[in-house]
C-alpha cells in the first residue's frame, strides 16, 4: 500500500472500539516528546486527552493530543510545518472549526494520532481536560460513557462525525453534573 492509499484508508476508517491498551500513555509520551523536539517553544503545554488517556476505558486506538498555543494565529502558522512532520489535515475542515485546529497522523491505513491545537488556558482547553479528569476519577461515569460509546460505534460505524456528535451531548451533561 502506498502513502496515498494509506491516507485514504485512514480518512475513511470505520469507527471501532478496542479494549484499553496500557501502551497508550507511552505512545502519547513518545509523540509529545517528538513534537516538543521538532517544535521547541511553540507549544505552551501538551496533554493526553480522549479515551486513550483514561486507564481501563475502551477506545478507538487513536491517541488524542491537546496542544496549547498562544493564539489561533500561531495554530494556523503550525499547520504546514506539522504536515511536513507526518501529520495530515483538511484546510476546509479546519476552516469550519472555531477555536481549534485538527490534524491526524496515520500509518498502514489507520489513524494513529489526532492533534488538537487550541489556545492554552481557554474555555475549550479547560473543558476537554475537565472531562478527561472526570472520567479518570469517576469509574461509574467512565463505565456509562463506554457503554454509550459502544452503542454509538455500532450505530455510526461508518460516520465518524455522527459518532463524535453523539458523544458531545454526553460530555456536556457530564460536565454540567460536575458543576452542580
């Protein structure tokens, strides 16, 4: 499989959940260190988010990385250099996003990493970390989330956007419960 075919397969990869893999934190650390080595002084912080950041939680085997930058202008300036550093993105998709930019790494026809560039310390930055932290300490919530994700993965197996949207309501509700 050539690089173009590998990217095309990764883009159209079906939603599938896998049991928790204890290697996921190490994979995050390796990619964080690679990014910091390639782009010193560009990121204010880099965090492991998403289900692969929660011990014991099943997940799509894609390492979600939250990278904090000082401004969205800085995020935009990083898109091309990140693409030269083995990431891919859609400028059209990024143009539809408010307050973040998205990139993906892939290998052998499957996604390996999602990189989310956001303003460090902004509302969305805190929201994503709050949800991760909530799942890490609330086993019951994590189990409910996993059960729902399994249902959504079946229902939306070939529609990643719908799968992501379905999770969004659960996340909002979980964070509202925490605020009460």
